[in-house]
């Protein structure tokens, strides 16, 4: 397992925050991050959060939980498949008490039992396990899901609730061994939280609603929250209110009866996690430190310290490479293929993440987490209406700008005014990737496991994966490749029928790494292409494709390079050159070899250095004026 290696941040985290956890006394706050660390903040003065300790895992940290009986103990859960228990000290550094490792996949959530001695872990392997935390002893399994188990919440009475991508909500009592109560939904359930008195369980639904349930999972009420998935929920200390973080980028406040009280929009907030204690509310952030709000008034007490610049999307236009970042900045690198010192300019379009980019004739279109499209033509910025969900994919087709949403929609917009022309429910899950074809039509890849082709009005499935599809890419109109969470890449040779439909002539499955494959590109020629793919295991892989091997071929990729974090995105600069970005901020240019061998890395840059240099140059120019 490769260990995260990110450039150190001057303050706070070096990557977005995945989870926040306030201690019951509201004096300490733990924030977890994609950078593989947990920072413990002193928030006794919430207007001035002060870091007091930094704890490290080998991979991103998904969650943390404070011990209810021993306030100095903190449990942290990581994608390195472990849960660690730490002892915090006012006199010295934190010490590691124990590490629990039994799960076969990322651990998504962790919670303490009320006795403060046992702990519950839930994992992407679908299992929930019970441990003696101090001894590090596995005790039993307390539940299982058919898909990823996403979150666990333990009530003050010791009831354990788990939820998962399979739509299952399960409640069990480990102390009495009774058969678990369960409730099944058609949509994924990613978040849950017991009220303080342990009488009501709130669960967040992928269709944007929150259900309030009894201890036996009887339905009390449904609260309509958002047009996009509801992700997390937390109760106020008196159980009179609750707050929901949704994939529309907002925090939604309700009273216990489900009446809406307030909505907070801030492009910097990542509403993947919320936590409440003592009148305070903490929320995750795409920036380097948490948000702190007054729960009653929803007023911000403290905001994040600085932006992070993780790359999420890239586009190419002429000799310029455009890189969209978590910060909302687009970094434009001119003469991208010419080392060692490219020319750089910055476009500060928003304060939140840019998830998708297309650029044509110097006009930039960016899709955001907040569900808007931003257009920049070099002189003016135009912002679309809210489209109801984050926008992980964009492309042009037939005179329209197409946006793919987390909700599975395709939305056609006027590329100049950004007015909505039409909407279509194209997939049964998030449209993760769109790729225009040189001729009519485009490819789409989605979390419903399919890769589809066609026009906006008429689409058909090209092929399916065993799990969600993260990306699809095309070389001319002859070769397409897709990257999936099933650890494979599929590559197909395409052809058009006399009626203009795109069909697959030959399809091969390329064996990938032991983790999800995130991004993909194709370079070379249609007869002898190379498939390039990047994984969450930090590896950059390449496969030479031999069509004569036929559809039954199983080809293992060659490891071309290892990054300091998972790979994020790729874009074809031309038929023989691809730009590759990792969440460690590294940008590499990969080109075909003159001798016909495997492609090679021609040059690499640090995105952080590019941004720092461009900011410094702008400040110097400003002073000189």
C-alpha cells in the first residue's frame, strides 16, 4: 500500500476535509482529510480555532469519534483499512493506543458504544464489526450490507444503526443479541444520526429526503430537503433542531417537526460531514480547515484559513492546458508540452470546487459542485441558474453545452447564455464523465455501471462494468476506453453503421490495480492504441492494446509511475500526448515513444508551485504599477 505524500500545508490540511467531530464539551474538534491526517483543534474560543495535534494514517481519513466516557480518547477510521485509537494529552504529543485491522476495504465510519470501551467500525466491504478498543480485540460482527456500509451511529441507549449504498437501514443491540430491525430503501442511504435521547433516528436519502424513524424503524415523517442527495445529519443538543448537509452544496436547518428554518450556502463548505455540540455546529470544507457556525442563528463564527488546489478536471484548447481545482481556480498552462517552465495564468471563477471543464476557442465552461455552470470568455463571467446537483461532467454536442449531474440527468444549455434548453434522465446514477465524438453524438459514463453512446435524445448502452464507471475517453472516433470501481478498464474498437449509429466491433477487459480506477485516456493509433489509466492506489498504468487478441483477452497493465495521492483526471492534448493530474498536485505530460514502445513521462510540474508562482508574479506586477 502506497502512503500519501502531499506537500505540507502552511496551516491546516493540505486537502479537503472529509469529516468533522466536535467533542461533547465543544472544546475540541477533530477534522479528517484527504491528506491522510486528522487535526485536533482547540475551539474553546470558536472564533479562533487553534490546532493542538496532528494524527496520521497511510491513506485518507474518513471519520473520527470521541470517546463518550474518556474524553481524551479519539478513534479515527481510514481508507488504509484500519481504525486507530489515540490518547490526547495537554502536556505532550498524542499517543497511539491501538490499531484495529480486520476489514478488507476502506473503513468509512466509526462510533463508540456508551461504555467507552467498545467500538463499532463499518467498511466498504459491507461489514460492521465490534471491538474491545483498548485491548484491540475483535469481538463480533454486528451487521452486514450487500454494498458499501457508509455510516454507523450509536444511540445513548446502545442501539447501533448502520446504513449503506444498498439502501438498507439496520438497527441492532449488541448487548442483547436480538435480531436486528431493518428497513430497505430503493435509494442509497449515506448518513444517519440518533437524536440525543436515542428515540429518533434520522437517515439521509440519496433522493434528497431525510426520514425520521423510531427505534424499531417505524416511519415518523419524511422531510424533503434538496433536489440532490442528502449526505449527513446532526441534531442540536436539545433535540429541537437538526441540520442536513446535501449534495447541492448547502446546509439545511429544520426543527424537530420537519419545518424548514434556514439554508446556508457557501461554496467553500463540503456538506459531507456535520457535527454539533454545545450550541456549535462544525461542517466540512473543500478548503484547509473546518467551518464553525452558531447552530441557533446559523451565523458563521470561523471560516477556513486558505484554499486547497486539488485538481478535479482538465481541458485542452490549442497549446493551453486548463486545470480546474477545489479552490474554484482554473490554472491555465500555456505551451503545456514544452518543459521546463510553462507560462501560467489563473482564472478565479468561484470559491468552491470545479468538477468539470470544457474549453473551446478560449471560452471556458466550468461545472461546479454547487450545481452551476460558469462561462468565462476572457472579459465577462456568466453563471447559470442552479441545476439541482453537482456537475461532474461537461461536453459540447450539436450546438449545445451538455452537463451531466449527480442525479443522472443530462441537461442541454445554450453555450452563450447558459439558459436550459432541455433535460433528460439519461442514467440511473451520477453522470461521471462525458466525451464528445468527432462526429455526431457523445459518450457518457455513470455510476449505474454503464457506458452509453448517442445523441441527447437517443442513447444506447455500449457496455457495462461490474461497478460504477468513473470515466470514459475516446481516440478519434475509433477507440473508446472506460475506467471503473470494479478495478478494470474496458477498451472497445468503434465503428459507425450506415445509419450513423456507433457500435462496438471488439471489446477487451484490461486488468487494473487492486483499487478503483479513476481516470482514463487513449493515445497512439486506432490500430495499435495505448490505454492510460490512473487509480486510487496512486498508480499510473499503461496497456498496449492488441486487437488480434480478441474479446477474451485479459491484459495486465504496466506501472508507469506512482503519485503521492490517488490520480484524479486526464485529458488528451493530441493523439500522442496526454496530461495526467494527481490529487497530490502533480501534473505530468505523457507522450508516445518515438521507438513505438510504451509511452513515457515527458515532463512534470507541481500545481501548488504553478499557483504560487503565478500569484507571486501578479503581486510583483501590482506593486510595480
